[in-house]
C-alpha cells in the first residue's frame, strides 16, 4: 500500500518502513473510540438542535433519541397587538381564522375571563344590512357562504353540476342530535338552516356597533361562527345567548359555549353577567372535572335556568309553530301582503322573504338576520 493511504510517512512517525501495520491499527482504533464517545454524548442528552432534517411527531430516529409529538392546540385569547375593530395586526396581517373551534375547558374558561362583562346595549340602529351582503363570498372561492357551510357540515353531498350549489345531503344536527335529510327546494330547504352561533343581533348589542362595516361582514360570514343546524331549533334560538338558550343536545353544549367564547374574544364582544354565569356553569360540568375536551362531543349537562325558571335547552321536542295571530294582532303590511307562517309563504311561491319586501315580518325571521323562511 502506498504511504499516502494512511497519511503517515515513516519519517514523520519515527518508525522504520516495516512498522506501518501497527500504526494503521492504532488509527482505526482511535476512530472507533471517537465514534463511541460521540454516541454517548448524544444518548446523555447532548444538543441535537444542529440536525437540519425535519422529523415527524413521535418517530424514533435512533435507539436512544425520540422526538415527542407536538402539544394539542387550545383556545387562546386574541393577540393584544390585533385591532379587534378591523381584524388586522400591527403589521397588517389578518388574525388566524377559526377562533373557538377547539381547546380544553380550562383554556375556554381562561378566555372567558378576558371578556368584558357589562349590560346589553340598546338594539337601536340594528339591521341585517349592518353586517354586509347576506352570505357573501368573502373567501373569494366562487361559492357563497351558505353553500360553503352546507358542503362542510353535511355528508353525502350532491352538488348542482358545474357549480358549488348544494342540492342534497344529510346533517348530523348538533343542536338536536338527530339526522336530518336536506333537499333543496321551495318547501324543503328550511329544514336545514345556517345559524350564527353568536347571533347578529346579540353581537350588535354587545360591541359590534363599534366594529368597522368590513369587520362586521367578516363576522357574519366567519365559518367559526356558523353551523348548519335543524331549522326549527334555529328559529327557537332566535338571537338568544347562553343565558336564554342552549341546544337540546346536552352532549354539544360544551362545544357550543366554547365556540361562543372564542368568537366573542376574536371580535372584541362582551358578555352580560347572566351570560357569563351560564357559560361558567356549562363548562364546569364538562367532563365533571373542568378539564374535559370541548372541541368535540362531551358528556357535560350544564343545565341553565332561563327567566321562566325552566332549564334552557332541555326540551326534548321543538315546540310546534304558534297558531296564526288573530286579525286584530296582524301587522299591516304597506303592500297588503300577509302570510300566516313560512309554510303559507312558500305555498304562495314567496320563499326567502327579505326585510322590506311585501309579506316580510320579524315573527317569521327567527334569527333576525333580515331573511325570513330560510
């Protein structure tokens, strides 16, 4: 072997040329010893930050080193650097979407404690138009918000050919716990409605008046604040808050209240004293220890007493629609058009009545969003 192979010449080593073999053995042994020392340092907790390869959670990369999976996300308070009136951060970036979608009970309660507590403001000046175009395509995906939510929340969805218009599907209704078939049509679409988890009117009376028009439109179309739900249950809720209405499906109450807290934190809205007390009672019952998950279904009951003394949301069946008012109590429409209920309006071919149109009245607009019989 040529002397350049080992990198040591006889003259440099001080040995005769015939003594190269022992020198090579020593060099190899030294290299092995260095490798062992390095491995020991790593297994003893040496700094592995110099590695540049990304490793997925909980994957073994050596017999002695493991990388833990990332911690789950939780509900957090809004970034104090974010302007709630406009929804932009100090650097102009929009805040993260989906506030209130997940998180544990402790985090939801902590976020609730950051919300201002005060009385409900007057409803003066409220109208659906204050929250921008109804079901606007705010994410510019070519579909209006209503169809986006139907496509998200329904299963077995059928779309109109060449469009994102949802024609049919099945809803696992979070408010009642029942499966509801959705078929688009004049007499059937109202079986499934899109609910604002924090109602527009409730938001208006608890801080939304101070938001910019653009921010209010974002609020009205934020997927984190929207759910496809049973139509009659949505009409029953109207613009109620947690102190006056809760879903009949007790397993969904923790998620429902957590969503309301997250949305109110994102948009700088406040809660009333009774509303906060109701939210605390619901969340404290989640999982029985105050540490259960609220991002999915839970076993919490969280009964809340309303002004009438009965537990809110404990009704097994949605009450039937009220009887048609007597002629003396019927409001006079300037155009002389009156429908006793939504069924009568649809029978007359007047589905989806908008505020200001002949036949529209607030009694048919359960969520007070400016559109009746949706």
